[in-house]
């Protein structure tokens, strides 16, 4: 560790900026002595602040404050020292790491989000981060990059409709020993961030500006990254026999779309990600009531998540072959809308009695799953959807629910989620008898049993013998209050989970 005494000392660092107005990070083997704020990390074994590059009077001041405040450096705890003696920094912030043995990447990302929010709120312009308390050079580099990742995720803002937007930028200098490894890790994480930001922006956008055709246009932008984009319009959807997808969009002027984004990073059998893309869900004739309808712009968050994942893989030039298939529609009420009691035929050949028009997500997914299987013959198929209120009742909004008969896939995805703070909780399949219909092969809503399970069991009919997982993200898509590495608004839930799994497990 040393203090950089001039800007030329930063030549050893590598600056990696993310989006406009995001936090900006420079990784270097130094800190800037005149930065507004210095952030020092301490673990629970640190009884005193021992940073030799600080002046003795500064260290003495810090240690007196630590003693008088009884600061134990527990994980996430902070202690702020304004105008520290002998220092040119306006403030020094001590941040607790807790027990180093209990630290992990997920915790560092959370910490990055919360510390950044504190510094952003204080309108700090320049900040130095000293990670020397993490002695292992590999851990030092990895955790520094994860901290930056969490800060960038928290910093992302959707403010297009605000008169006064927060344009403040915090510029960080990050002291790391293993500079190359920190930069490499951060670069990969930035690719994933861009996928998250795409998913968040698509989810946060108002429904009248994010119709199925608008979503398709957004997907077309991925062509610049070498992603093959296919968009099927209502006549093509109908011609292919996708009667369920066509029916859901029938009540809106635009009708339905099927959007396909294929990133072929290798020649392996593709993995298919299926996304529910209801750009607004009125409930149809089974119309929604109450305040929750204002949040139904987020009913396309599953489609946003799988598209964001493809963008992340393309930016990372990942060694994977992944295709996202997204069934898009606005579930609206009009003279053309599907009515309760109607029967539609899916491309699978199964007929479905639509008992409740507000159970439309499983209908668009059924035809999207068939298309993925028929056109791409994937080795694995994972669908992501804001599917049921029952899921929220079962596991709340801090977990997504996962359903599958494939124990290995459930375990892999659960571990991947835990590593990025996108946690999964397994719920059972079953209650297939609740989907029996007097007039058709299936009903679109169960007559009994838990709603999240009967919805998943409905979808299982369209997986055939392909390895399949269903992830219900109802309640996870929108954040009413910023927390940890999550900003207010669309969360992009699923992009980090799926990206982590694709990069580390998918074969």
C-alpha cells in the first residue's frame, strides 16, 4: 500500500466506467490522499486501525473514536470520522467486514451497494477504498471487484419521468494488490450488470411505452452484439398453431409477439430460457382490482430477465449456447378478448379451457416452451415468470420459487442464486388432477391445491422429456425501496442467477 502523490501514479490503474451517471471505478495499487473520503475496511479481529501510510495523529484519532464508540467491525457496520486529525480527507469511513472466514462474494456485493448509497447520499465526489485488510491477493481482488459490482447495481437509476434527476457520480480509486485479477473479474461483472440494467429498464418502463412491439425493438438492439433476433407477429404465431399465445394478445390492438434471442458462443446443444412477457396485465375479463394493478407493467419481468441474460452472455463472450424465447402480449379487455370458458389449442396439440383470463402467463409460456423445444431441441429448458400470487404467499419476495423433478438442476440453480443474492426456495410439483377439464385436455387454473404448484404442473405438460425448471419470480420483479445492491424499481431478478449458472454449471 502506498499513497499516490500525483495523477501520474494512476497510470498503473485501469479505469472501468459503467453506464452514464454510474459510479466509476479505477483499480490501482494506491489511494489518492486528497480524495473527499477514505474508506477503510476492518474485520472483527482488528482491535485497532493499523494503516501505516496514515500519519500517527490520524491513526491515534481513529483508534480513539473506535474505542469510545465501542466499534466491533461487525459485518455492514460503519463508523464515520469527520475531519480526521492530520489527514487531507474530509472524512474517513470505517466499514466492518465481520469475520473474514464468513465473507463471500454475495456479502461483498451487498456491502458495496450499502456503502455506495451512503456516499452517494453525502454527495462525495472522490473516494478511495483500501482493501488491504483482506490479505490474500486472490480474495482481495475478487472481493474488491464484487464490492464495485454491488455499488454499480445500487447506483443504477430509472428516472426518465422525473423533472430533477440525480446525476451525481462518485469516482472511486480502489486499492488492490492483484490488479490484473481485479480488473478481469470486474470486467466480467460489468457484462452481467449491463444485462441487469437492460432487464431493469424494460421492467420499470410504463406499459404504454413498453408494448410487445416495443419489447421486440429493444431485443433487436442485441444484434449489434452478434445475437440472432427473430420476431414472430400475430399471423405467423397463428399459422404455427400457437393458439394460447395468440389468444392472450387478442384483446390488444398489437396482438402477440414471439421474440427469440440466440447467442451461440459454442456449438453445444443450446440451453433455452423461456420468459413470460405480459407487458401489461389487466386480468382480462377476470379483471384485477385494487392498487396492485398499477404494478402490472412488471408482468414481463421474466422475459426481461432472460433477454438480459442473453445480453450479459454476449457481452462476456461466454463459452455457451443460449437461446431466450419470450412470449409477449398485453392482456387487455376488448370485444376481441378471450372470454372465460373459451377453449384454445396450444401448439403442443393440447386444448386448454380458460376458466380465468387472469391466469394468462402459463398460456404464453406453454407455446413459447413448445417453440423452444421444436426449433432448438435444447438440452435444458428454464422458464422464468411472474406467475402467481400464491408464490408470494408461500415464500414472500426475498426468495423466488423453483419447481422441477430434476434434483441436480435445482441444486445447481439454488447454489448459483445464493452466490449472487437471488435466492431460490423449492416448492413441490403435483395436484395434476386439479387441472382436469370437462371440455378440454386441461384447465388453465386449478380447482384446488396451492396455486403456484398447479401453475407449475400446468407448465410441466409442455416440457415433454426435456430437462426443465420453472422459476416463479412474482414479488421479486419490482422494488419499492432501495436496499443492499438493489435500486428502487425494476430489479432485473434472474439475470445474475442465470448468468452465474450458465458460466459455471451449464453443460
